[in-house]
């Protein structure tokens, strides 16, 4: 269910808050120390889901292959269309906020993301809880199945198996959810935001480097247009009250946990480059050489791009589309390393889920023909 939650929010994340970092940090902080602490904390919070989500994506991809599951693969055409769909979604949300009351819309969004956040956080906590809970603890299994229709026309709406340890994870996630609903505290927001980001990097998979380049390139243009060309992105980001951004107060040294002068970073600026970096890690793993050259190159490039975003934003005191700096860094540096090492062709030929080759069909036909001759 955590996977479904991540898939559901991914379009909203990418469509609304790819440039939230610039939108929220235009305020001049109270002190230089507070500003440095806020920016440094955002950078660390951005790196954590990319790093751990990438390694979790390797395990998830391996489990998919072992279980014979067919993953949903984004084609080059899908990647090219995504920025257009995201633009339509963003503008649609903007119109909704202009027409209807912001309070009621955010109330619905809060309830919606409460359930998604509980599921996402429970998925993250599951490995930890299973290690901490003693094996001697009774652990009954449960099966939740919802279908519609009758007899041969039955259609599964939900098929979910869970046990007592899963219930513990859901209980902890629900406790954070109630805290978020009651107080809307920035720490609770960040807990859910980190869970969303980590799940997004783990579950949202690109199949090839070319698809990733097309997707990031399109969102590069999308981000620049909606931040510099209109006020739509800024308006939506300020109106949209949901845990799809990471925040850290710049006045925390003066006001403590009650501080409210926030620097922000949209989850889209984490998840979109993160799924590309996760693909680089799976490429490294596929070569079975033990080195993680391209993963650490992409990870370093992301860090440099994020630092460049913060530096430009601080100098010009103006909203900056983070993907303007992240995309060239995350694509350019790994490709440059591949060019130097002579791996460029192998990098672009790599596929997470290669399609069945025609040669396999031909060999199968030849075997059948040989068997037919023997039977004669």
C-alpha cells in the first residue's frame, strides 16, 4: 500500500513544488547563524532520502524480478509528456485555489495526505520494527480483501496482507499523523515529507538513462517557465498546505521549536533527481564490480547543484527554480565521468527491465522445428 501511496502523490509533488526552495527562502533570516543552520539542515534532509532510497530501490527491483512481477515502465514518450501533464495539473490547482476557499481545499488535502503519510511512514518503519520486536512475540497474520462484482466478473479493489508488526508500524505512523493534524508542526511535516521522498526514490523507477535525461530535461524547462515566467508556482506553493515540502526555521536559535521563519525545499527537487541517481546505482550494481562510481558521482553532483541553488538564491534574494541547477549537474557530471572512463555506450545501453529479445523467439521456433523432424 505504501507503493500505491507514493505513486498517487508523485504527480502532485512534481507538479506543484519543484521550486519551493526558492519560494520559501526569499525571507531574510534573523541571523547568519540561523540561516546557515536552516540551509544546512535542508541539504542534509534532502540527501538522506536519496541515499537510502537508492539502495532500497536496488532491493525492490531485485524482489520484483525474483517474484516475476512486471513493473510499470516509463517510455521516452511518457517522459516527454510528463512536463506537459505536470503543467496542466499545476495550472488546474492554481485555478481551484482562485475559485474556491483555500481553507476548505487545504482541509481536504490535509485529510488525504494524512492517510498517505501514515502508510508511507509505516513502510519505512517496517524493517526497523521487525528487527526490534522479539521473535517470541505472537505474530498473527491478517488478510484484507475488497472485491466488486460477482462470480467471473469479480474485480479486486484491494488485497492487503499484514501482521501484528505491521499494526505496530501503522500505529506509530498514525500517532505522527494525529500530531500533524492537531498542531501542523513543522517537525511532523518533515517526518511525513521524508517518508514520501524516500518512498518515491524507492518505488518510482526509470528504465533507461535516456528516459531519465528526457524527463529531467523537460522538467528543467518546466521549472524555469513556471518560476520565472509566471506567479503560478509561487502562488500554489504558498497556498498548498500539505507535507510535500521540507521546512526548517531560520529563527530557530531565537524562538526554538516555535520558530516560524521557514526555509523550504519541495519534494519534487528531491524525488526527481533522486530516481535518476537511483538508476545510476542500479547500473553500478548490474556491472558486479563492487564499485559505485556513477552513484556517488550523481550523489555528489546533486549536492553541488543544491549548494549552487542556495548560493544564487542568497545572493539575488529571488525565487530560483532548483532544477535549473540540479538537472545539468546530475546529468552532466555522470556523463562526463562515463565519457572519460569509456562507459558512455554501456551506460546508455543499460535497461532495468530489458524487453524480450526476438532472438529468443527465433531459437524457440528452431527447437520446435527440430522436435517436429525427430517425431517424423
